[in-house]
């Protein structure tokens, strides 16, 4: 009995922290000057953006697909190999940067040329290997192509890193007097429930087969909060200076502490 209650608390705590990290303010994509799609192993993010632009290319004048080869790139290759829609591309994508993999999907399945003909410029950034670099390299590539500084920018990232990625972009543009207005759209918020003593996915409209292994998800969530902290160990101004200061509410820290105990930091 007690075990069941503990699992329920665990899913509630994970959902609380997950919701904070996803930082999704809107239920749909708002029109913006620039959409930045960051490469990740969660193909749902790219598919949502691509299908939306296919039907409404006027939502943005520039789409930047960013992402080079980083430590999580093998997870993207694995996600492609597991997905019946993309398994045939397995040999084509091996060794390619994450943005190039997503660009192949866009071209093959979502009418890239038609989106471009409708006036949406598509830029593929292949150097960045983490979300700090996503921001820096996006700014560089836009400048190198003489694309004016966007007034508004929508960041689409794996929901476990959405908040941190926005903080990275704010940092990358912190020397600008009129920086873009940033918003995030991770395309869904990961949610779990307890079923028969196990944690299982509870996300409407998202195929759980395309989501993280639950153990990896827990690791990602637990690893993210310390990065966001503005202390010597964190990524904020008092630490590594990769991101702007982020306020972490007490209830998030408390949930994180309970989860850390419960999972005894496996890293």
C-alpha cells in the first residue's frame, strides 16, 4: 500500500519538475520572426514544427534547424532506427549532424521546397553540440546570412531542456540593446502516471514509443535542476556562465530533493 502512495508522489513530483523545465506558455505556435528547432532524439518536436509549417508556412520568415554532433546524437540515430517511418534512412543518416538528419526528414516527408517557396527561409546549423552552442551558433549563422536581428524568436527544444535553452539564448543575446523576445514551445509536456507499481507515460497525442526510456527521463530531469541553479556548480552567472539567472521556485527544489532521495542519484 505504502509503495503505491510513494509511486504516486513520485509521478506527481516528476510531473511538477517536468512542467517547470518544459516552460510551455502556449498551446500552439505563435507567429514569430524566427523559429529555432534544436536537434534532439524526441522526433515529435521536429514533426510538430514541420507539419505546422507545411500547413501554415507564413508563421515565420526563418526556420533555423540547429544541432551538430554531441553526446546525445546516438539517441537520435537510435530513435530513427526504431521508428518505422524512418528506419529506411538508417544508413543515410549515420554520422550526420542532428540538424542534417532533421533536414532530411523535412525534405522527404514535409515538403521543404513548398515551405521555402511560400517565403519561409530554412537554415541548417551543423556545428553546435550543446544548448549553449545552439544559441551562439544560431546568432552567428543568422548574421552571416545577413538576416536582420529577429524581433521575436520561438525556441523548440526537447522539453527536458526547454527552459535552459531559452536561458542560453538570453545569454547569447545579452549584449544586444534590443534582443529578440524569446518564447519556448517544446510541443508537449512530459507527464507520467503510476500503473501497477510502475511509472508509465501519460501524454495525450504523443506516441510513447518515441519518448525516452523512463529511467533516462528521470536522469535527465534530476540532472537538469542543478544545471539551472545559480551557484558555483550551476550554469548561471555565479557558476559556469552558460545561461542567464533562472529562478527555481521552492516547490521545484523540494520535489527535486525528494526525487533525488528516491532515485539516489544514479549518475
